[in-house]
């Protein structure tokens, strides 16, 4: 009991809120063609990549920032941001971990992601992204043996241009919406994974995003391609220091699954959510989209969203291949003054496609949470199926929970079922638990974990434990 | 369109004896409408039904002027048989008859509201259009403690004298404490290609009961929009039933404000569509205080290239604890080109509530058809039986047995 209390006390505040004092190379403030050339230049990118960026920027200039979302935020001055910031020690690429700045190693150790050989997490290959660059990728030799490419995207652009050229922008084109296009123009780093035909990736691939520098926007780009008959499970984690200012994180994630391939993408998002009065925190405006390009392919999104001042993202599946499957499992928790507008899109284009959406939202304090989703079955998607379930739990009458699903069915052979409920934890449930000796907080923790179980089960083991704890911590102080 | 609007507006104003102030107010609404035009898909509320396109495609150029000086002959053959009722008859948008023969005269008051006011809180350019062009607006007041003996049927009749016209109607109802009103809106068109724009406002005082049944059954090529605002005080009950079937396009909006404790609202609807028709129901139930209740059920059967849209929203204010809100929409798609779109929305700011919604769409269950056919019915009969049962569910929600039977007969549902 004492141990548990201690653990909770330890975690009560945002434990990843420290910042690392490190010398940085930054691009000048502002957004213009020179900055984009600067980024492209510092990454030693080929010409086609620069053209890709400039094309996106051309388009970006014509776009207007969207304002239909529920959580409103003060206008962002895009000229007052740094678009590139990297530890100085990364200027000359360190050949091995021994050459890596010890401060960086220390940072990741503190975050619970040790990069050194002896301390590595077993069975998880990690790509560590620090501000605008990837600082290290573990287990690369092991993966190379299987023909799997797992490296920072800036390296992939140089070493595997044919793959990047073929797939980058094929799911999220440069002509997409405001933030996605901004990302296409200025993205700095991220992960690239390619699983060759018929290979089942022997370990979890993972990227850990860390924002450190202040006044910086983080724009990473992740591209995962699963070739025919392959399988990969990918994890993503993120944290940032505690600061009074709001920081922008606008990432793009593209997944492509070819015939019979399966991609499982899990996120535990724990960006700094701001303090109790809603000051500071990350604006998490992310575009995630998966394309089930081949027959019998499958893409599954799992997300645990506990951090960020504002979360605004809709991981989506485009089910183009016949018999393809899309899944979306989500837990979103908002407390204090956090706001979230999240959900998914399932676009059925191929025959016999199936999708499933399980979304659990919990809001407490003064927070506001919205599930917004689209299920669209086109007239050609014969014999398709969708099942959607969105449940919301409210704690207190100062918070809000909203459900806005868009359901379109253009095919008479296809079925859509949608259910949503909103309620609070019933007094009977609480009474039952307390009667059996649990404190009010423990009882709420237990009930909430039960509420989220369906989604937590989808996470890989190592993450599930962490996520379960995170759910408890995020709701700390919201009972009573 | 702008010149046409200006010209028709000047014509209308000339024929009406309005005060200078009134004309100016109307002018303001006209200018609002001119600057905004008909709603289109860029507006969230019209995402699934682009009225601007629909009018362009089906009507083309509209004219907004109607000559209300001469009377139309009331064709008594359209009156409902076998049910004694009070009548209000609109022909081509002009009130021809108001008849409360069955009621005590001093219990019902009909007030001519020529003054232009805008009591609706609705960000909608069609309201601007309506306010600018309605020539006469009546308020029907049911006095305290009076329950109408017979239902009131409002006949919305149009005939072939009008073509490509926009008709704007407005009615106001106030139902005082402990009173009740049963109301049927019956649409009967022999005209084609007109746009009807109807606004109703209901004000329900304590313990008042309103039952409103909208029946759009007869085949016609008109475009219709009907907006209903219902304000409810303590203990009041409103029941709305919509049969959406006959017109080329019909959008019904129900905006219900549950302001008093223990008030409740019921919205039930049937879409029964074929050939290229496009209908929509949009409901917004605002739970503004505690212990209020709402229930909604919408079922659709879609044939041909038809399209049905259901947008339902349950809003719960932070004061509205103990709210009970429920919403269900189901659709059967019978043809490969039919389409069902839904946006069931929950917006909730109070924690001690029970709110849920469900939406399902798909084909007729083949297993059920097999079951019935194996018992000797042919395919057509089995199909009819299943659809009958599916829709009967909604008709059974009608609480008034007289009207329930009338509507059952109208749609030919057998028990």
C-alpha cells in the first residue's frame, strides 16, 4: 500500500517535464522558402525532395487555417516559430552510440528508454527523435538480417530513395489540408520502416518523440510500408518539458499495407498537458492515415491519448483493397483544461471490407472531449461492414463530452451499426467497490480501467502496463 | 436572382398595408437573404443536402411574388373523411379558411400578427427569406385549461396555378397552462416545381401537451422546408411524428428547447422514399434544465435512387442533470443506388445523465426472407411483411389512437 502511494506521489506531477540543457543548432525563426532550403540543405537531401517540399509550401500559402474544430486556440504565428532545432553534437553524425552526446543518453535513460546496448528494452527496436533529428536507432543489425529497413526518414531519403519516392505523399499528398501540407513542406525527421515481402517483423518497432527546445514546432514524418504478406507492430511514445508557452506538434504518419500485409500502430501520447490552470502544453495536430492498398490487408490503430493541451487528430483507414480490414481503438482522457477532438475515418472503397471502431472518452475537471468520426461506404464497396461503439464517461459538471459521427452508406449490400453512450460512474458501482474496502480513488481507477479494457487489451504487453498506470495518473484528483 | 428578389419584394410591399417601420425591418431581412443566398453544402447543417443545388436543378429560376388579393376556391374533396376535425386551409400559400367549429369559441383566440418580428433563434438564411416575404402571420392561442375536442388539420394545398414559385408561411401557436392541442399537417399538392418555406413556432406552457403529425404522403415534385421551434415549460410534453414520403425534396427541422423541469419531447419519423427523392430530418433537442427527457426514433425504407438523411442532436446543458436522452435511426436500403446518411450527435456538459444513440443501416435480412418463404409466402409478400413490421414500430409510437389509425390507413400498413 505504502509503495503504491509513493509511486502515485512520484507520478503526481508530469514526471517527464524536465528539460535537457544542450547546445542546439537552429534555423532562423520564420517560415519561407529559405528556411525550407536550409532544412533540405542541412539534411543533404537530393533535389527531388526539395522540390517536394517547395511544391507543398506553394500549396500551403494558398490554404486557410481550419476553424471548424471544437477546441479553439489563440492564433498561431507561423512566422514566430523555429522550424529546425537539433543538438549541436548531431551536426556530424555520430557513428555509434559511444560517440553520442552523454546528455542525450542521460535524457532517454531518464525517460525510461535506455539506448545503450546492455540496458536496452528487450524485443523493442527504438528510433529516438529529439526535436528535429533522430539521435539513435537501436537493434538495426538484427533487423537488417531479416531485410527490414528501420531508420530515420532523412537517412532513408538518401539510402533508399526509390522506396521513399514511391510511397512518400501517396497517402497524405502535398495537396492535403493545412497542417498536413505544412508538415510536407518543413518536416525534419521521423521514422521509416519497410518490411519486405513475407517477413514477420521479429520485434516491436518503436519511435520515441521528445520535444526539448522551446519555441520550436516539431514536424516529423513517419512512413511505414508493409510489403506483401508481411507483419509489423509499431509503437509510438511522446513527451515534452513543462513550459508556460504552447508548442506546436504537427506530424504526418503514412502507413501502406500491400496484399495480405498487416500493420498494427499503437500510440501512447503523453505530451505535456499544461498546468492545472490550462497554461502551456502541446498542441498536438497530427495527421495519421493508413492505406490498405492490397487485397486482404489490415491496418489497426490503437491510441491512448492522455497528454497535450489540445489533441486534434483522426487516424484513418482507406480500405481500397478487397477484403481489407481497418480497426481503430482509442482511449482519450482529458483533465483540468485539456481539450481533445479526436476520432477516426473509415473509408470503404473495396469489396468485402470491414472496419471496427471502439472509442472510449473520459473527461474530468474543466476539460472538453469530442469524438468525431466518419464511416463512408461507397457504392462499389459491396458486402462491407462497420461496427462503431463510442462511450463517454463524465466526471463532474464542468466538463463536456461530445459525439459527432458522420455515417454514410451508399451500398445496399453493406451494413453499418453505430452505438454511443454517455454517462457517469454510477453511485452503485462506487458503493460496491468502497464497501469492499477500496478507497474512492482506487474504486474509480478500477472502474475506469474496466471501462477502457477493450482498448488496453489491444496494446502490446510493455505498453499496456504503462498505459494502465497513465490512465490512473491522468485522472488523479478528479474524484470527490 | 437578386433583381427578381428586389422586384418581387417591392410588389409584395405595395399590396400589403404595412407601416414604414415594418417595411424597413422586412427590407433588412431581404438584404440578409440576398447576401447569403440559399444554404449550400458548405454550411454544416446542410452538408448532406445542398438546397442551392437542389433548387437550381429542379426548379431553376424562382419567383417570389404571389398575388394574395384574389381568393382560391376551397376544394372540399381533399378533406379527410371519417375523422371530425377543425381546419385551417392554405391554398398556394394563402389562408382561405380557419374553422374551429367543434370548439368553444371563447377558448381559442386567433390573433393576426401583422407586425414583423423574428422570434426564432436560428442562423438560417431561409428564415430571412421567410420573414421578408410572409404576408400574414397568425397566432393561435389555446386558453388555459382547454383541451381541444377534435384535432386540427392544416391543409397545405397547392394547385397548378403556381409554377416555379417560392411560398413562405408562418404560424405561431401558444398553448397555455393545462391545455392541449392535436395538430396534423397534411400536404396535398397538384402543383410542380415550387419551393415551400414553412416556419412554425410553438410555445408550450406548464402542463401543456402538443401532438404534431406531419404527413407528406402524396406524390409531387415540390421542394419543401419546414422549421419547427418548440419551447417547453415545466411538465409539458411535445410529440412530433413525421411521415416523409411524397415530395421531391423535404427537410423537416425540429428545434426543441426543454426549459422547464420534467418536460419531455418525442420525435419519431418515417422515410419511405423511391425514385430520386431526397428527404431529411434534422432534430435538435436542447436539454436546458434538470429532469428532462427526450426520445427519438427514425426509420427509413429506401428504394430507387432515393436518399435519406437524419441529423439528430442531443444537447445537454451543464445545469441539466438527470437528463434522459435517447435516439435511434435505422435504415433499409433496397436498391443499390439508394443512400442513407446519418449524423447522430451528442453534446453533453452535465455528468449525471443517461444519453445514448444508435444508428444502423443495411439491406433486408435474407435469413428472415428465407424463413417467411419457407412458410409459403412468395418473395414479394415476405418483403412487404418485413417492411411493414419495420415501419409499424414507429407508427405504434403515436399516442393518439384516432390519428394512429388514420395514418396507418394512409400508408397502408396492416397489423
